[in-house]
């Protein structure tokens, strides 16, 4: 019998023995990634397309992504979605700057029917004008509502300043542009970036080779033929920029700079450094600005990655009267990392936190697939995460202080605030 009076033995984490997915090349640009060691009856299928917003001049990319099930010559959107629901399929459509994803989840007994149904809807989508009009009307309404939020205003301006030398990555939609979207533009984008833009098929599920073959047969004609024209040399506008919203009660704050992604040798070290600064609940920013000063309900930092680059971001919202003291405290915490050594107790706490988060993120087939996708996009293997473990275990306060002096320089940051002046 388990003796609950005794604490479980603690084991040092040195390595994870990863289960690798099977990879099948469809052509030089497209592959299928299959994680088959799944203990339940569910299947996850994702179709990744070279169809992000940088490939369109306005909101055509995201509108197209949202209309992929809007109807064919034989079925309207209601019929398609009723059939999807009858199969117990959950669908999810996403579009970001560089890519778009169509994901669906179902029981493995229904996976081929779901694939055939969804792929047929995408392949033969004819984008009825009334569906386009409804989508544009809804997006315009969402835009108007979002425009009243200081977080939305700060995000828009922050993106402009962060990618100031790239028209495609800094581009921001204005509401009048919705009126310029045409059905011909959507059809052309669909043809170029979906029917000729499939870059990856992701499958997580205990299905057989025959079913995998059927998935490939339903999608292989879409293999990517479009150039993956991504950018990585971004220049930010440094300094403080304010967006006035007179009636605002709170002010949104965004601070950051262009950075690198996992392909850079210093990424792991910087990830540890920024976790100490702001990427967990006990971080310095949270302890100071939320717990001690009470300026905000939450503040955090993060590294966002793209295919060829990355960015470091700090985000929060505070009462308008606390903007200057909040910025002063953020600067103080950033400067401290370059001046003072991180105490051993604090560093060990963060190390244990990061190791625990990594173990948690490697638990289960879907989590393992997410880990794999996170490194595969940078041409790395799952062994990268064992390098992460090694670096967490060995990094020193002196090394983190040197890294902070190199990158966390207040004068090099973009600072955007949106709210009452």
C-alpha cells in the first residue's frame, strides 16, 4: 500500500526519451507528419497552408480562411456544417502572418468521412457572394468593437513600429479596406495559396496505413507551389509612441524588440532570462508591478516566433494614472538584470519551473506533436529539448547577466501606449 506520509523521491531531469512521429514526403515542399502512438480513439488532422496575411493586400487571407466551408455548387454552408456535426467533428480555422491552418478532430472511425467531406468543401468552394457579404459585415462589426479597446490600438501601432522596415509584416487594416474586397480576389487567393499551397499535413491518431494513404490522396494535389517568401531582418522604431483615447479608463502598454527564434544558439538562454523577468506568475514583473505596487491585474513577457525570426514582447494594461510609474518599474527590472546577479535561490526556482513545464508539454501524443512542430519549422529535431534541459541545468547567473547586458537595453526597445494621455 502507498505510504502517503512519505514524500515521493525526487529525480534529477537530464533527458527525455522522445517518441518521434513518422514523416512522409509528398514532394520537396510538402510532408505528412504522423504520430501514431495514441491510446484513445480520437484523431487530430491539420492542414497547413502557405496562406498567411503577408500574402494579401488586405483582409483577403483571413476572409478566405473563414469561408473555406461556405459552400460548393452542390452544397451550401448549412448542409456542409450539418454533415460535419453529424460525424461529431470539431473544426478550427486559423490564419496568422505567415500561414493558415485548417484543423479538425473526430473519432478514428469517422476520420476518412471527415477528410473527404472537408477536403471536398475546400477543393470545390465557390465562395457565394452572400456568404462573403455576411463575413465582411461581421468582420467590420468586430473591427469597430475592437477599435474601442486600448489593447487593440496598442497592438496595431506596436506591429507597425516593430516591423517598420517591412511593408508586409507591418501592414495594418483600416476599416474602409473591407469595402474593397472582391469575390475575384478571394477566389484567386484560394487557388494560389490553398489549392497550390499545402505545406504540411499533421495527423495524431491510432489509424492504419490505408487511412493515411486516403488522407494523402485527398490532399496531394494541393502541394505547395508558392514561394515561401518570409522575412527575418526587421528594424524596429525605438522610443515611446502614444495612441490617444481620451475616454479610456486604462492604458495598454506594449514593449519589445525584434529577436531571433530557436535556430539561434542564444535562444534557450534568452528564454530562461525572460522567464525570470516576466514569463511566469512569480516573475519579477508580476511580483513588482502586480503584487507590490498593485498597478495591474497581470503583466507578462514572451518570445513570439516566426519561420525566420522572432520578437520579445512585454504586455500589460494599467490605470491611466499609473502609466509612468509602471514604465519606470519595468525599466528598473530590465536594468537590474544587467547590473545585479540573479540570486541562486531565484534561479533554481525558475530552473525547476521550466523543467516542470517542459515535462508537462511532453505528456501525450498531441503535446509531443506540438513540440515536434515547434522545432521542425526551424529544421531542428526533438533532441533540441534535451539541449534545453542541459542548458537549464548548467546556466549561471553570470551568463544571464552578460546576456541581459547584450540584449535588454531600454533605449533599443519599442514602447507603445494606448489610452488617455
